[in-house]
């Protein structure tokens, strides 16, 4: 009798062994996702193809193990359907839709319907389904401030917009209250206007504003493909090389552009996955192999473009060197106007380095200014890292030379290939602004 019981237990153990081994294998990933912020961007095609329910099952499970979820959704196919149904003329220029007032109404209608479908899916709790016993509270709101794309090369894009700012504090408050935040592809201006936004722009901007641990982008691709094969991992530099040399197709370039935007704003990992793979997000986040392409920075310190929200931190960084005369004083208003020229070094949310590039495109020369590394990080090659980044950026803009004006760091630049120059070597516009009281030395480097 005892022998029979042991044999039965052995058979039962053998039958459950694969499941037990799998669960033990994913346990480390479950622990790693607890309290982590994950921003998910999903294409409207997934919803249109009837795959929403199972996808919500997966997000509900991630939420149950302690992940903080922000879901950004697209509505392109839904909008197209409404436009065709209503017989509205729609025009694209350079791949961007011109959003007339009647089309904006379609976007609002589609976004509202999809949001309700998402909320309904999260509300299910039927027995014998993955949603049994789940309690998912869903919050939506006006978290995204947008601005019009404007007039480009003579084309007015009307109500097509881009993200201007994200209310990261409000989103974080909801996430900390254990809510799942759902964000539509719409943004609002301070004047009360609504704008049609790209889901990828919304999701990457929110990821960057939250400094999310992961940004997951689900689209109509199975990852980034090179020579027909999915690349499982890329660094940001490798991704940029693929884009610059057009070694991947246009859709991959589009997705990688938003991946790099998120990484440069402090996101730790970006995952590009196919929406059509059932359970793909679980396989990507809970297994070592994954199923798509993961893009990362090479280390925790990231170089990224500055935004208007960085002005205060930039002032604090530059202030000590302005006070001792190493740098020219820059009023806040000037920094706000020129913020798009700045590149920042950031680690774990702390800005500790900066550099600015001012191009003089007609003369194919650029000025590098405000090259600063916080004293605590000096001597570790960070200044050189910023210099290399500015040089690469200048080359990408078609510039052939880079110049600097300095009163105290001449030797540093000489060691890095800069050569002494005269006022006559500078662009005409810069010569007129030369400060004779500071008598800064001029150095130029061929790129």
C-alpha cells in the first residue's frame, strides 16, 4: 500500500515538474518587477483585431505582482474607420495626418470608445478566467499638455500636435495609489484646445517624464530586424548606427527613434514587441530570452537632450562656474530660449554635466559652450564623453568644424585636438558678439 502511494506521488511529481520549474524560473523576474514603473504603448491595430481581452489579462497579472502600469493606446485604425464611414477627406503630408476639425472629432470619438473598452476589460472578474479575483482600478485624465505641430514647409497640420509636457507628479500619485493609468493619444493646451497625438510620442514622453524602468512598445513588428533576423538586444549607440546608415526599414527607424527619445530622458529599458503575439509582453518581461528587441544605454549614466523642465537644474549646475568667472552668465530667459541646444549628463535623475551646441549651418561650423561636469564627477572622463557626443551631433548636422571660447581651460582643449585660432576664423555673427573684456581664447577643431 505504502509502495503504491509513493509510486503515485512520483508520477504526480513528474507531471507537475515542468510547471514547477517554469514558475521557479520566472520568480526572479517577478521579484525584479515589483514596484517598477512600466509604460506600455500599444497600437490601435491590436484592439481592432480583437486581441484586447487577452492583453488586459497580461497587464492585470503584471499589476498583481506589484508593477506600476501606464497604458498608452493608439487609435489609428479606429479613426480611419470613422473617417471612411463619414466620408471625410483625409490628407497626409510626409507621413503625418493633417487633423482638420472634423477629423479631430473622429479622434475624440475613437479614443473615447477604446478607453471604455479598456476600462470594461480591466473590470472583468469572471471565475475560471485570468481576471478572477482581480481588482484593477483604472484612472484616466488630462495628464498630457500638448502644442500644435504648426506649419512645416508651408503645410499647416491644424490639430495635429506633439507632447509639450507631462504631468508626471499626477501620474505618479495614481500609480502609488495602486491604480493603472490609461492615457489616450490626445493632449490639451493651456487654452483648452485638443490635439491629435501619436501614441508613440505620448508613451515615450510619459516614460521619460516618469523615468520609467521599462517602456514597452507593441507595434506591427516582431522586433528590430537586420538582414531579416530579429536583433534581441541593442545599445543606444548601436540603434543610432542602424538608423543613421538605414540598415533597418522605415518602421524600425520610426520605433527606434522613440526608443532613443525615452532612453535619453532616463528610461532604463525599452522593449519593442509584436502586438500580434499572444502573451508576448509576459514572455519578454518574465524570461531571459524575450521575444522582441530590447534597447538600453550602455550604463546607468545617460546622455540626453535637455527639455524646458531641466532649466532649473541646469541653472544650479552652471551657477558656481558663472560666479567664479569661468563661464559667461546666462539668464534664465536665455536658457529657456536655447534649451534645445543643450545636452545633459544624468544619473539616477540627477543632472551632473552639460554641453551646448550652437550651429552656424551656412558656414558649416558650430560652437560648443557650457561644457560643465559637476566637481564630484570630474576626473572620470565625463567631460570627454560630452565632447565626443557634441562632435557626433555636429557631424550629423553637416558641420565640419567646432570652436570653443575659453578663459581657463585652454590646455584641456589642446589635448583633445583643438588648435588656437583668431577672431577672423569665427562665423561673422559670432565675431560681432565677441566680448573683448573677457578676452577669451579661441580654439577650433576639424571634425
